């Protein structure tokens, strides 16, 4: 009886993607363009957070957004209507972007000579955490209505993220959301993660988050 060969497809795919992501980071460094991957569950407020940040980016940096969705261009249109440069990326049913998909979106923004590109990844707390997109910073948004149990349920997302933004703090009074539990669970997974509390709706905490991002861009650009 012949010995059966087992091919670890996922391991191979991730390894190839990691190499491509490193290559993309080098390509972006040559352009001096900082790249942020924003991840979250659907409805956490990714687009509204980016719109709120624009107030503090204007006059300081030139930036644009890759809007990733399985279908539709709702968020890209919203950003464009707000005066933010954006392009739409459709994944054709896939629940994440990899490095090459990110590169395709970045190429659509080449003519703008941007200081910052933000990828608004697919709304999903599982797949996007597994694939390195070539970003310099991984930022996850958790909204108060989603509940404080998400780091315990989806640990990889919080392990790989550099920044956690807890959005919709204006709704804290209406939900059973334990900030200390979230911080404890997240820091057990990732002691170095930065945590920001914001409301994209009211603007609370957004200036502090924007200042942090601008500092990271300055460090990157030397």
C-alpha cells in the first residue's frame, strides 16, 4: 500500500503570502508610504472612524483608503462624498485580503503620492487576522454593542493587532460592557497592544488616536 502524502495547503499559502507581504512593505518604503490594515466585525464603525480621523489628517498628510468588500461600493462612496480619496476592492466572495490583493488596491492609488494608505478590510474577526497584507500597522476596532467577550472568542485578531480601538463609547450606558475585562483579556493575549476609547459619532478620543497615527507616520518617514 502506497504511503499517502499530506500537503499542508494552509501553511503553504500563509508562508507564500508572508513573503509577498514583506516584499510589499519594501515597495511601500521606497515610496515612503505608511500602510495601515483596519480590521473588525461588520458594523463596528470602520468607515465612520476613518471619516472622523480625516478632520485631524487634513493639512498634515495626504491619505487614501482601499475599501474592501465582498460586494457593493457603499463605504467607498461614503468616503468619497466626505472628500476622502478611496478605491473599491471586491474580493469575489473571499472573507479577507492578502498581500497581493492589497497591492492591487495600492496600485489604483499610485498617482496620488500618498503619505498614508488605509485598508478597510472585510468585516470579519477570523480570516483577516490570518493574512499579512503588508501593512506597517494592524488596527482592530471593537464597538461597545458587540460586547466585551470578543477578545476571548476571537483571540488571534487581538494577538496580531498593534492597536485596539474601542468605538461607540457614547453607548456605554446602554450596554453591559466591562472595560476592565476587555483590557485584561486583550493584554493577556498581547501585552504591548495600544488601546484607545473613542466615539466616531461624537468625536470623543478621536484626536488622541489621530495624533498616535501621525506620530507613527513621522517615525516611519524619519
